[in-house]
C-alpha cells in the first residue's frame, strides 16, 4: 500500500510537469515568455 500510494503520486506529477510546458506551454507556462515578448508568443501560436 505504501509503495502503491507513492507510485501514482510521483508518476502523475512528473508527467504533468513536462507535458503542460510543452503541450499547453503557450497557455499555462506562458508567464515568463509573454514578459519578454508577449506579441511573438501569441503570434506564433
């Protein structure tokens, strides 16, 4: 039970981190990008 609870936690957390910035990077992780150039970021997508 202990290893079962630890497995689902680190897995979804690690998968969700690299996915949002790559897949929905223009929506979720678009906080430090628009600060530098918000126009190009919106124009590219």
